[in-house]
């Protein structure tokens, strides 16, 4: 069987698995977020944190809950790293330096999981399991809560109430993320991933010296890093490490975990707004972009350009032979079209166009299908923009799901789509203009520029993957990428929740013969075009200086 056919079969198997799982999971999540009952363990948590889960919140109160919880999480994780040298289970590692501790705390709380350190050489069991793994759960639950708040804003009328943040946070963690993670961890252990608290031990001679390996609760952290679209890795090699991703079956399973909740949330959206067709329309747009990007990535990486590629069967540099080009391409597209950031291959070694595809996937806003929660609310923002553009073309006040998109709504949506590009391009320009940051580039020219552009694209979009080749463990990059991650995560949430509150207050407008049907293929095509055009106009000049220039020169 040729590698190309094997890649197609892997993709078809993945689509079939997602099709089987997304419907029941999406319906279940809709019931979870619509229920008025609380589990006993949830009641204990509410009592412990002093929250009343039955109080409905307007958008400012909901936002205060998001920001307060996240701020406390940053402080806790920062303190845990700074105290690591004094904690049991530290494996003898010293406390983390202030700038790197800030970067890592911001990264994991912002659901980015950017890492400028070697995991097996810096973090002990307590920080890995009690700090980083915990944030993998709750940061994902925060994103899901904000998405559900926006869906409620579209579904409700004549009220500014969006639900209760604490209830949404706890339910997302306890009822959705934890059960799936337990099952997924068992699957990964069965595939060969490790799960222990073993100390550092020597495993024999390696190039004239001894080699040391860490143990760790890897399977349990690996499953939530993928399921919660967190990214990062227990080890520096990330999902290319055999302890995290032992073989082809675990690789496909991890890709399935990455895509599962973001795709299933479209079904949840359809259920909660009372129209499954609307959910299918959003799903169709996400799936179209994801399939298109995956096919394009496989084509660029399988293309033969010279004798080295001919011998290897494609661009095998930087890729694991366990996964091959197909498994690496599937993973790369899945991780950059979502806010995951886990990698099973060296993105810097992809072809020029292949590296550009990974960057473009993030620059779309990671909405196909995107991160848990963030993908859905990002896509709904783009849906509102597309409705507004359609209204301009026909001279009619735009409407989406019976809600008028007026001046306030479109200003909030516009602010949302402008924040991330401003962070990415602003910080990239500063890094290239100043003398010191450029010293961190391993390569010069277009590829070196791509290293920095990718770093800020990954940070501001809360992805967390690295192009590699860039020494990001400096005060400049730790600080600026940390700031980009926090602003890129929480500033958009401000506008999402403000928009949700504005929509929830409206009275529904009845559909007429002139109403744009947003559950039809025509609108879905308009939405795909809107996403690609807005992204292209925003990022094309920067891409032309980096991956496009490199791809055309090769």
C-alpha cells in the first residue's frame, strides 16, 4: 500500500470515528449545560469556593468570574513553579526563573501551553501533575463556558442573563472532560503510553555516556492536553516522544481527541438554539476548511522535488518514521486548526508551503474546528461578520438566528477579529526591528522570519506549537509571548460576552421572504469565503515575507 493511500484511509477512518461520536456527545453536552440539577460532587465544589450556581449572571458578572478565576490560576501556577525546589516530588529540579515561570503560568491558564523549556529537564511531578495538568482541565472548561454563554445569548431573548459561570466551569470539568479523559488515558496506556511517578533513572550507555529518562503521569496528562486542545508536552519531544505517543494507533486516537469536542459543540449549538440545521451549517464550514487544509498539506509534503524527496517518498525530514508523512500531516493540520499546539513532527522541517499552511491555520482564528469553546465562538463571530457583509450587498439590516446585527453588535465583532492580528503583527514587527530578539533565530532570511512570525502567531492565537529553531527562552520572548497569550485569550472573551449580552436582550425578529437563510449551502459558502478573505487581507504581506517566499524559492 502506498503512503498516499494509507493517508487517505487514515483520514476516512478519522472522519468515520468523529461522525459516530459527535452526535451523542453533542447532545450530551447540550443536556449538561441546560440542566438545572447539580451532582453531589459539584455541590461540594460550589460550597468549597463559595459560589451559588443557581444565580443567573449578566455579561459583566460572567466576565468577572472568568477573569477572577484565571487571575488566581496564573498566580497559583506561578507560585508553584517558583517554589518547586522546595516541594516534594520535584525530582531534584530547581525552582523556575521568574520570566519563564510567568510565561508558563500565562501559557497554561490561557489554554496555549507554549513551552520555552525542556519538560523532562525542568518540571517535577508536582508541577506537572498538580499544576500543569489541572490547568489543562480548567482552562479548557473556561473556553467551553464562554462559548455556551454566547450560544445562550443567541437562544434567549429579552434578558441579559447568560447563565452562571461557576456552574458552567464545574460542569464542563466534572461531567465532560474528566470522564472522557479517564477512558482516553486507559486507551493510551493500552497503546503503550506510560503512567507512573517513577524517579529519574539511567537506561544505559548512549554515545559514550549514560542516558537518563523520567517517568511520570504521562497518559493522563496527554489525554487532556489533546482533548482540551491544550497542547504542550510532558517531554520536550512532545507527541513525537514514544512515551506520549507510542505508535500509529495512538497517533490517530490523539488526533481524534483533538477534534472531538470542537466538532461536537456544533451539535450542542444546534440543540441549544433549537435548530439542528444551524449546527450542521457551522459543522459543514468547519469540516470543509479542515478537509481542504489536510489535503493541501498532504499534497505539499508528498510532492517530489529532487532526489532526496524521491528516495524518501516525500518530505520526511523532521518527521517520525512511526507516523510517516500522512500521520504527521494529519496531526499538523489538526493541531494548528485547533488551539492545541501539540506536535508529532518538526514543523520547521516541513516544506516552505507546508510550514505556511500550519501558520495560516492558526491565523484563520483556529475555527475549523478550533479549540474547545474558542473554535465555536470564533466561528459564530465570523458568521455574524458574514451576515453583515451579505446585508451590505443587498441593502438590508442583517439578522442571525432572529437577532438583528446592529451597530453595537458589529463593532464588538469587529473588535474581536482585530485583536489577534494586532498582537501577532505588532510583536513580530518589534522583534524584527530590535537588535536583540533577532539573535534568537537559528536561520536567516525567510525561514528565520517565519520562526518569529510563527511564535507570535502561536502565542496570540493560544495555540502553543513552535516552529522550532527559535530560542524563545529569553527575557524578551518569555515576556512578550506571555503578554500576547494573555491578551490573545482574554481580550476576545470580553467582546464575545458583551456581544452575547447584547443579543440576549433583543426581541427575536420573525423570518420573512427577504431573510438570509443561514442554514443553507449558499450562506455556508459565503462564510468560508469571508473567513479566507479576511485572513488573507490581514496576513498575506507577512506570509509573503516568510513561508511563501521560502516555498517559491525552493
